C-alpha cells in the first residue's frame, strides 16, 4: 500500500479523498491554488503545497507544478478526483514516467474510452447496443450534414473529448445543422482543446441511467447497481438516485451485467461509470467515465462500499476485497447537487463570500462539501458547493428526508444564489415523485425550448 498520496484536485472531492486516506493510514498531500489556501481540504490533509495562482490552467491543470509537488513530498501515487486532469491520458503517462502511480485506468484505456467516438465503436464491438450514428468524426460541416441526413433528425452533436455535460448540441431542423456544427466545434476546441465532433440519433424523452463498476488487475469485476441521473439542465446532472425508480428489474440487471462484461473485455481497471439512455424497455450505450463520479455517494449509501478505498487498493495492485455476492443493496439513496448558480438567470454562476453556512444533519443524511462561513466563491472554478445525500428504506422516505435536509441548509452571502429552491421544487414535482420523469423534466418545468 502507498505511504503518501497526492490529491490533484480541489473542493469536496479533494476533501473526500483525504478522509479515506486518513482512514486507510495513508498520508495525504493536498495541492491548492492561492485562492484555495484556506480551503476545507487544507485543514484535513497532512501536507499542503500551493501550486499556482487561481486560474486553473496555472494551478490545477499545471502538470509540472503537480509533479514537482509529488516529488517534493515523497508521494508514490496521485489521485486525480474528477474533472481537471482525471481523464487526461497524457497526465497519466507523465505520472508513470516520473515513477508515480496514477489512481485510475491505464493511459491506453483512457485513450480508447476518453475519445467518445472511439469509445462508442469499442463498446459496440464489446456487445453493447449503441444509437444510430456516424462511424467517424466528420471532417467538415458538409460531411456532418450528410451524416445527419443519413442518421435522421433530431441528432446530437457531441465533442469527442467532451465530458461533464459540455460540448453537446441537439439539432432538430436540418437547416440548423451547419451552424450548429461550427458553433459546437468552436466551443469544443475552446473548452477541451479538441474540436472534433461525432453525431448520434437524439432520443427526445429517455432516462439517463448509469452503472458503477469496479475492476481490479486480477480479473475480478463487480457493479454497484444503477443510478438514475435524468434530472438535468443542459445535459448536466442535478439529482441522482439509486436504484433507478420505475424500471423493470430485468432491464437494469441486464444493463449492469453488460457493463461489467464490456469493462472486462477492454481491460478496464479501477472505478468507472458506464452511461446509458433507457427508452422504454431498451437501453443504449452513451459513454464511459474513467474516473470517480460526482454522484458516487448514492452507490456507497446503499451498498456500504467505499469507492475511493477500492480505487486506491486497485491502483496499489491489490485485489478487490469484495465479490458480486458481497454487494447487497439496501434501501434507496438520493443526491442533490447544490450549486452556486441563479436558475432564474439561466443558471448563471454566482460569486461572493459566504457570511453564513450551515449544512443539514440528522439521520441518514450525508453532506459532502468544502463550504464554510468566510469561504470566497470565485468564478475560477466549477459552481458545485455541496452534495446532499439522503438514504431511506424506500424512495419516498429518502425523498422526504432530502426535502427536510434542503429546508435546513443555510447558505448566505452577498451575491451568492444556490439551486436549493429549484431542487426542492423538483422533489415536489408530480412526474418526478411518480418516477415518470425523463431528461426533459427540467426543460418542461422551466418552460424552456
């Protein structure tokens, strides 16, 4: 087992990793920008290294600074969390070249699955059903238009290097395809440094369901069930839950088993998530996330499995310490993402200093957050402030507990708004309560087109 792990991230996920390291007897090193010198993780980690100014490209994306911090502190491994460098195969290769273990899949697997178009073809070869789509990223708008006409509208343009719900555009009218192609390609190039796109048939009203998998280097693999992530705005998730309500158990069992089989077929190791669209009784593959997910706590809540611990064990060359028979889900768990955004202004990020911050507590209520009174929220980073996770013996209990927890949550600060009021509104929405929701629920609620 490693003696020291460097956490190449910030916010609640950095704090989450540091806590598991403490429980495992592993020394943790947190890196931070100057904006995060007094963040929550700096109070928990065993050592802190400032690696640059607030801008992410000069700190959390500054690979030489991160490698130097690992070298100076004697770290043997790097945990990338999610976002930033977590799915960057070049970073993983540099870690290996420097004698550091990257806690995640191999660079080769990340290259195969991080490229969304390549992942789609790879998973089709592994036996997973995929939506009709282009075989290769089109070279120009004319080729994209030809592919879209062959697929049939509506289509969705997706960035090959996309992730986190970004780099996507739905096109309903063929007359809009060429402009959408140019706009999405420019956006993908600016955000991901890669303007390549691919096309798929867009399913108007479907459920977004994902499967959490764990695989080691000894040929062992398990899934921790499925999560429903259908409550989204602009393809970014707001509410997640497990098990996915209202679906046929035979469908979810088949999907979970297929995900583990496909992961094993391509040599995937560590913690990953296979994402699917569920339309009626059919499911189709969307993408693979080669990292821990924001919503991983709901799976932990119903299974009792510490996913970060398993990630670290696998990276250290140890086998999983559980089999599929050991994974016995109990009850229902829900997660709500509390973002510092103004939903009434198109989910625009808000910034300011928190004057009061009191997260909820109570039975079966977990809050993963880096917030505290005095925290300055800047526009430099993602707007996620906290994740509230509640568990209940059944879905109704978990949802009622979540509404109570959100009602207790106090977040105040000049200029700071949060998604809490909207989340509570969704929890009371009849279609959501009856598990009749899909990925367009929030669009309908907000009257967006």
